[in-house]
């Protein structure tokens, strides 16, 4: 089993979001789940992807945090196809990732890797009383909620609580209270919270922060699935138009700025969301023992 560390959603070494990638040898099956979780814990990154080759252009991927298996992880998918491409195991073009969230179409080029999200679904709107508790979990209150935008849970593979704030400084200064955030995430069956500020900058759609302490992730510097959900959220409010390229900046408060791209299209009366990014391999080796 070959192991890699990849900086995802960046083209700069030691920036972006780090993911482990465990590349199984041809014909090798997944090891037991307990072992994969132990490997993820040893690598100590938010997610590690275990990649099994099915055909020349189809790969089965399982994702583990240091404490739990998750159905899908955007930055670890970008990291996986970065490894496959840079190690010359695939060429540019179309590929398929088979995940617990479903089959995803992946397009690889020299400039960017694009991945399909699962079809977006809105799972929950929050009442004012419920919203108070969400904001309080970050030391905020309803005065920090932008006019016309409300918290929601949306999934494009993983469920996130999308929490809008009304200025960049509020986003930066938000202070997570781990116990209530973990409790609320569990109660609402969400992976975590995705805080965001809709940016007035021409080249930035939103600045974001992502937290998932329920899964052992205090804060994450780039989250593809959450920004896929945010793409659909902003489309609902008319802040994103179909076919345009969107740019989300995440990880600034961690000193690991990441750039996550998205596109939303309408096909056969369905909404399709794609997330795009680049990756850089920082370390590679083999598992011993």
C-alpha cells in the first residue's frame, strides 16, 4: 500500500487542505475498516482516502477520518485523482469514482480536477429559536445573521449546517464552542457547520470556515462537499447563476488558504453541481508491516 500526503485545493506546497491517500496495489482489496481508521489516525489529517482500482478509468474510494468512516470527502477526492494523474496511472479525460455517496463523474486536466456532487437536497430550514442556538454555538447572535439569508441544512453528498454571517470580521472572529457544536451536529444529523460570508469582491463568491468536531475535525481548510451545498444554497437565493464559475476561499484563519471552484448547471430539470480544484503531492512512501 502506497501512502501520499496531498495539499488539495491549492497549487502551492504546504497550503490548501491536506489529505492522506492510500493507493492499493492492483488486485488488492480494502483492508478491515478498523485498520483503515488506524491508518487515518496515524496520518493525522482530517480525511484519508483509500483508492482501489476497478478498471482503467474507474476507482472505488473509501474515506476515513481519524475516528470515523464518511460517505464522501471532496478534498480527498481531488487529492486521490491528483495522485493517480501525477503518478501516470490515469490520463486526462473522464473517470468515475465509486463512493458510498454514489458514483461520481470526475474530469481531469492539467489545469483543474472537476468532480460531480450528488444531486443537491435541502434537508432542513431552521426556526428563529433554533437559529439562536446555532449562532450561540459560535459566540454570535441573530444580529450577525445577514438580512434575507437563513441557516439551512443542504447535502450534496454530506449534510452540513450552512450558517451565514453578515461581515468578514464576524466570520474570522467566530469562536467555536465545541460541546454545543458537537451536540447540535449530532441532533440534526449533520457532519458539521459551514460558516460563510457572501463577498462583494468580483472574483470571490464567498469566504468560508468549516467545523466538524463530531468527526474529530476542529476546523478544516477546504471542504468540497460543503461548498457544493453552499453553491446550491446561493443559487436558491439568486446569488449564483447557472454555468458561471464560482470561487470560495476557505482556510484563511488557519494560515492555509484554499481555493474551491464550483459550477452549477441545469440538465433535464435537475441541478448538477461540480466542484473543482488542484492538488500538490507533498510526501509519498509505503506502509510497512
